[in-house]
C-alpha cells in the first residue's frame, strides 16, 4: 500500500495497483502456508509418524481459516470493506482450499477432521462451535462439495448408529451435528444430500419415543438390556447394507423377533432390515474378577465360539478360522480382521503359545489359524473398550472407492442437467451447451469437459 498509493493518486489509477499488490501478497502467503504443511506431512511420512501426519493436516485447516479471518479483518479495517478486496481474498482462499496436501484431498481431510473432533474426549461444546464454523467456511470454498458430503454422510451415519451423537445422552455432540447441517442448507446444488442428513437426525430423535414404548411393551421379555435405532434405509449411505446370513445366538435372535412383532403392531406395512455390522454390545467376562467390555457385535459373535470352555477347568479347545466362519456365517476376511484385533487386545491368543506377541497372527505355520481362549489374561481395569470397537465392524471403504462412486453419480447428474438445459433452450450450440452445464454444476462439483461431452454423446445415442 505504501509503495503504490502515492503513484495511484498521482496518475489517477484508482485502486487497481493496490488490489494487484494485495492479491499477489495473499497468494504468496497461502502458497507458503501450503508448502509448510506439505513439508510437515512429508517429514511425518518419512518418520512413519501417523499422529504427526494427522496434526499436519489439522494445522493446514486451522491455518487456512486463520489467514482468511486475518485478511478479512484487514480489509474491513483498512479498505472500508471494499468488495473488490473481499472478492480477491475469496478467490485465493478457494484456490488454497482445493489444493491437495500430499496425497490427501481437502474434502476427505475435512470430513475426517470433523469426525475426529466429534469423537475426541478433549472436545466440548465451546470448542466444537469454533470447529463447526471452520468446517463450514472451508466447505463453502470447496469445488467438490459432493465428495465432502459423501464422506460426511458416512461419518455421520456411523456416529448416530454407534451412539456417539445421541440426543438421549444430553451431550453437545448431537446439537453440533444439527448446527452444521443447518449451515449446509445454505449451500446450493447439494440440497438432496443435505435432506438425507437432516432426515437421519430426525429419525434418531423420533426413535426416542419408540424406544420408550418398547420398554413399556416388550423389553421386559428380553433377558438383557437392548436399544434399537430405526432409520429410513433410503437416507443411509449405500455402503450400509442390510445383514446377510449372519448367524446370531438364540438369545439375540429371540430378542430381535420380539422387537419385529412390536414394530409391526405400531407400523403396519413397514419392514425392518437389520444392520448387524453397526451394532455394539457391552458384555461381562469372568477372569480374575468380573470385567465389562465394550465391543462390536461381530467381535462378540467370534468370542461366542470360545464360550464353551468358559466354565471348565480343562484345557481350552482350539478353534480354527474355518470353524468360526461356519458358526457365525461371517466372511473369512471379516473373521481374520476381528481375530487380529482381539488377539492384539490380549483377549485371544494363537494356539500353542503361552505368551502374547502381536506378530503371531502373521505366521504361516500350520497352527497360525487356530486360536484358544487366553485364561491368563489380566487387567486392572474394571471396564474397557476393545480396540476399534466403534469402527471394527464398519465396512471400511477407501477413498478411491468412494471417489469412483461419486464419479458414477456425477454422470447421472450431468445427464439430468443436459436434459434440463435442452428442454429450456430446444436448440443450442455445442460449446454453449457445455458452458451452461458446467455453470449449473459448479455449485455441486467442478465438472470435467470430457465427461460432459461423453454424456452428450451418450444421450444422443
């Protein structure tokens, strides 16, 4: 400003030189911040430090919003809230917000960032309010809002199903979810996905009354405490599929059958589909003293295969992976992953070994797929959570698979937009059609010209 203001006043150039200087400076600052975060991420990757890598990604988002707030205040104070300067700042912020950090895309990082904050024990109602504002500010500048909302949709469904964001608990998490979703309603082009998020929150709230009626009508006939959450299957992410042929213990099957009868009496014409992969349980286990363990339902099904030896003094009977698959009807991949978690938590150990080693499951020896109960297990805690109990049963889908799904959905959106434009215009030049479609899709995602051309050819055919 000091350099260009006298020259601009003397030559009557207006604010253009100052605006250009401001734009170059903001671009330089955002670029330097991006390079610093990439250096941190590279250093963490070389050191194989996952915690440092996560912190570098979080710092990137904090720095972006901090710089935006800093320069926005500067414009209000020094440039009388001039809209030209705000426009320049917005453009540079959007460029920075859509850059990758290493191999990580901002939509994916941002959804994971909010999920980590919602599940962190250090978060509270005061700090999460600032996080909500941070997330919405960055989302507003994202080009691929649909990709972010797809990841956010899956994270939200998991938090609601696992009770992390539960309106019954009276915690701040559910209020924070609704506050962010209400802000999403201000975004254009993604209202269909936002409606699904809102419906999920309404489902979990209406389920409170249903749960109370269940307690009064049929809960006493079930020999253990259980809580059911009912969602409209259409609003859940596509990765949340109904249970297949998972084999439950008789005591659980009877409880589910009783709830189905209760539900049909209250809602005629509706049908329940069970999502066993999302269920969590709390069990009592007897070792040196009574213990309580929180775990996923699938982990419990695997443990039930070893329950026959619980009350005997004889040597425990080894159980193979194939036998567990036969008894539970889980896939061999799911059983193997669960056994790795359980043996790593010292709950079950490989057969033929008296000491625990986390690498034993990797052996290719004949007995490496055979397990027994670990009666020598000792822990001072009276209650604990099995590692990854909240996530072990989730069907983990990598970012590439989600990206592929989003790309497929974008094709259908492109088709709808092309048809809408042609219905309005009837006759239109090819390049003008592409331009109008890209403009209409820009609120949802950054469209690829090649994809639009392919969709036009496909519709013509």
